[in-house]
């Protein structure tokens, strides 16, 4: 599948990965801004949601080291690749 279809799958709640990625378990997820907004308000804000700036959705990568990298950016190679796949659990 191509990158555009992978993005659409993320928006529908699927995890996606590239067949060419070597790290075991590496994949992408979409984190909804509302979830981050709530966490920021509770943990770093004053507890009043209206005082916390709007947080936009972001793509995160789950790494082979079992860490989550928030704010993943696609390379040109990733964007042009045709080896994207859905991870069905």
C-alpha cells in the first residue's frame, strides 16, 4: 500500500508499518490531540481545559526498543514507498 493509504488507515485507528523496516515491532499510530490536551491540562496546566492550548493530532512511532516517539516525520523514502502494511491484532 502507498503512504496516502497508510495515512488514511491511521485516521481510521489502524497501526501501520513498512515491510522494509528492520526493527521488530516498529509501527506508527495516530495520537489524537484531545488525549494529549487532557494530559497536559491535568499534569502541566492549571486543571482548566480552556487555559491549555489546542493540541493537534500527531503521528507517533513505536520503536524496536519499545519506546514511543511522538511527532514522527516521514522521509521522502517513506512517502514514496509502496510497502506500507496494516498491522491487524
